[in-house]
């Protein structure tokens, strides 16, 4: 049986999803580290280290799996074809695929990231894919995928599927952010347990004798947010505060979600830290300012490079690139109460 020390160097990778990203969170790492009797920082790996080899790291966990180039190619073609199909039909939202075809978001994510080829999915998934592509059987669908590849129709989306460098880049970014969050939390816990720090106005200068970095570690933000119809949020000031991560800009604020408009992964009791000075990136969350209120969306990029925001309840798609940049803000962290 593996001891806790065997798990000291667990790399935290970012796995793209159709409706966002699967990220490790600093609070989750602390809980895991506490259970293993190690520090949270020991759960992170430096993927920039020349000695790090993902294949060598994965072998003890997954074993030596014989290479299957044909299967991998088939999985990539299926992923690219599904991405292209969704990109060509705005009505094929994540919610529509689940409601009309029975393809759950987590399954959609795995297909679009080439987890396995068509024949290795169960009959329910294969049946849904046949209906989606209008094919009578698996052989016809496989032939259709080959025709799409041969015609060049999948060329624009193939780099989105088979691009390990892009995943490593996202992993590097996320690991760096996690290290900062963990360091900030450790610094807070090491401070003397006197009275809680008073809220600091977003535009307030650092206290006399304190550096900007010290102020950022204890900066508290006001929290806004009451639910409105149609999944919107009113910017109503609440009797609450939230800690700002070190990366938050001077205009950052807290936003109570109120309702699970993005599904169970973001419950209504969650509080987001929103930074109006940052534009969102694919795989993250964004807050869009509409005429009647604020809307939280997950961010993705379609096959044409357009940045889109999605909400599940209600089913809304927003073309983020078409909006005034001042109407779009990035979410830099989330607190789950």
C-alpha cells in the first residue's frame, strides 16, 4: 500500500472542458495535504523542470499501455468532428446536447478532448452521436469522420484537440497561480491572531509603513449580489466581505452567485472575486454586464477563434468578443461557503 509520502509530487494539470476547465483549488490542495500529512506546496510539480517527463510520471499510475496510434487518431477525429459540428450550429449548446441527445456535459468534454475512439464508448453515447451526425450505424459514422478529415473540414479544429503544448501552457499558468494562492494563505495564517483586519477600500492606499504586497495579502473586498430573473444578478451591496487574492486588481469586488446558473459545479452560495481590469480567458469564468444586471458565464473559444460565454440555467450564449471590454470582467477566484 502506498504511503502518504508516495503522493508528495502530484502534478496539477489543467484539463480543457467544453464548458470550462477542471482546476485544482488551493483549499482542496490544503485538505488533501492535511490528510496526507504533507504541505500543500508538495502536491505541485514544476512542469518547467527539464527533468520532468509526463510519460515517466504517469507510468506508475496507469501502467505501460501499448501505443494504439489508430485508436488515438480515431478519438481525435471524433473530437474534432464534434467540435466542428457544434461550431457550425449555434443551437447545439451544451444544454441542448444534454436535453435532446442525452450527452451529459462531462461526457461531451471527454469526447471533445479525445478520451477514446467511437467503438470504446457505450451504446447510449454511440447512439447519440449517430443521431447527431445523421448516420445509420457506427461504420457509417466512422466513414463519415474519415471523409471529413480527408476533405480538410476538420483542419481548423484539429489543433484545438491535439495540442499538448497548449495544455502544458495552461498547466504552468494554473500551477503558478496556485503557488501564489497557497503562499498568500500561509502568510495570513502566520499573522498574530488579534482582531480581524478591517475591510480595506478598493481605492485605498497602503497603510503607512506597509508595502503593496503586504496590503494585498489582507485586502478584503465588499460583496454584492442578489438574484434577479433570467439568471441575472443585481449589484446590491451585501453585509459581507471576501478576501482578495494577490492577483486581484484595484477595482476587484466580490459577487454572490445566488443561483447555480452554471450547474452544480458553481453553487448559488459561492462568492466570486471579479476583476474588471482583466479580460477573461478560455476555460475560466467571466461576469458580463447587461442592461438589467450581471451574468456569470463560463468561457470557451469556438473553432473560428471566437470567445463565447455560456450559462446553463438559463441556456444563454454570449459572444464576448462583440461586447465593449468594459462590460466584461474576469473571475479570478471563488469561495465556496
